[in-house]
C-alpha cells in the first residue's frame, strides 16, 4: 500500500512552527515569568549595590543571565521578536479565511442552513414571489439593512434576501493582534535605540554624558545640560513641598533652551527627557559672614569654608570652626577663630543680629549671614524612540477590543418561494456572532416589521 502523504517541505515546517498556537502560549508564559523576575530584581542599580544584596555566586549567575539589566538583554529581545513574528504569522495565516467569509457570504437560505439557525420563522402569503420579494426587501431595508437579492435555480420560483450588519466585528481580533505587534515593535525599537539613566548635577555644574544601565556604560547626549540653580521648598513642618531645578541646554557653546522643571514637568530636547527625580547636598557648605566697621560701614562679604582661613587685608585671617542652630537661645550662630599678626588666636561666636559683635570692641564687626549649602539636582534621563509607536499600538488595541467585544456580526435571511399549495412560503431566519440574547429581541422587531407589510 502506497502512502500518498508527502513529508512537509522545510519551508512548510518553518511556517508551521511560527503559526503554532503552542509557540504563542509558551512565549507568553516565558515573557510573563521574565517580567515577574524583572519586577522582583531591581534593574540597573550600581554594581556595588548588587554585591551588598547577593552573595558572590548568586551575583555571578544573575549577571551572566543579564538579570540586572534584563529588558536590554539579548534573550529578552529575542523573546519579543519571536512573539511578534509568531503573532504576525498567525494573523497572516488565518486572515484570508475571514476575508473569504466576508467577501462571499452564504446569501441563500437552504435547508441545511435553516436547520442550523435557532432563530427562524415561517408563514404563507397569497400573491406572486416577485411581488412579495420587492415588498419584503423594502421592509428589511427599513427595519434592519438593505438586502442582497439572489434567485434560486431557474426551474424553481424562489428568491433569497440576505442582509447583514457589523461585518467589521469579524476583524476585531485581528485589529487587536495588529496592536500587540505594533506595541512589541515599539518596545523593540525602544530597547535597541533608547536608554535610561540617572545623573546628579551640582548647582553651576553641567554634564554631557549620562551613566546608563547601572553605570556600566556612558551615554553621550550630544549637548551639555547645566544646572543653573536648585531650590527646595518646604512646608512649615520642614517636610519637602517641592524641588525645582533651573536647567539650560548648551549646544555648540550657546544656550538653546532654558526651563525650570519640577516633578512631572520634565525638560525635553532632541527626544531626550529630563525628569526631576531627587536632590541632595553637593558638599562644600559655606558660611556667609558680613564684615563692617564699628560705625556700620561695610567692608566685604566673606564665604567661609569649614576650617579654611580667609585673609582680610590689614586685619588678619578668620576661619569658621563650628555652627549651632540655636546657641544659648540666641538663634543661629557661627564660631570663628581670628588670627592677627603677632597675637594669639581668638575664638568667639558671631550671631545674625546686626551689631551684636560690636561688644568685642574690635576694629571690625562680624555678622553671621547663614549657611550656603551647595545642592545637586538628581535627574532621570530617558530616551525612548519607540514610545510613539507604543501609543499607536495602545490606541489600536482599544479600538480592536471595542470592535471584538462590543460589536456583533448580525445576519438575516429571508427566503420567498412558491409552495406546493400554490401560496407563497416565506422563511425568515437570523444569527449573530455574539450577544445573542440582545439579537433575539432585535430579531423579534425585524419579524414584526417584515410581517407588517401589507399585500
């Protein structure tokens, strides 16, 4: 006995592999598992942080599997590509069948089709088939949709009316498939061409590169970003209320953009977003000291770094050595040490009250002007060229879900034929692809409207 079945060609095997539903399910499970791991394991932290959390053997294994930067790993990108190709192939494989059904619907209500439909009604009328076909076509147009009119075999006196609504609902699942493909394409583009990092910029400082992926790589911005100033606003309780950064974009030595950013109001330039993320002291806190003569004439304003002397011409040197937020109930105070040529060092506290230091009977009077803490702004820097593609996919997904779940392909057949008793036999039938309970009520209205036609 000869087996007529031929083994599938290599191309058929490849096609069958990529159109397999099993492949889609397995890929989705692996992607979901990987996403859970990526949520549990914090991504793109500095390497030293991971060493603090995990033992050496665990760190080595997780680093080899790229679990610390999983969403940029080759295997996660491969999963995205595999699922995208699988879904595209499944759609291409199944879509022609739906197109065939839509383009070539069953317009004739034969006996087999009638038996398969749960919604059907029969009645008889006097007159001619063509006369009633015209009347029922007009009635069906007014209560449902304009029908297609086809005739039965030449030897039979028979006319079929076919009307439908919501054909687009057949394509809802494919619009959803397309949206998922577009979303994954956007994710792949963002994965390959985008980046995300964090950077701290001290007041007055600027950067041209950003550390990304846990600091393992530096991303060149192609321009400079400068922090002109940082301001922290607090509630009366001292809790942070808002933190504000004044940023400038410097390109080719010129300021091309300046913006004050706050949380959720980022700066954007050349597709790169700068979000306000954190803040802190950059170090180098200085104390401001106003120097005047006993008669109140100003001499100069000093900025004292901790322990570093500042010389005053014709007087000596002064340095700040201690600070108190409320010294002996007199408010903020700074302890300074004065060195005069040929004299021993003298230490004393100065206050913010003007003239309080005049009691020392010195040639100069010092007034504490407060601390000037230099701050840094912490920015999250992100570039995702695929984000607009993802948004397009999300919009299509909403459209696809609406079409697939809230629309229905409704079909109505009306068969008009000459019966054996000489009267005109009428058969009305209908079906809906979903929400059949709602269609049953609609079918009753169609019945009423069609039967109401007068001879």
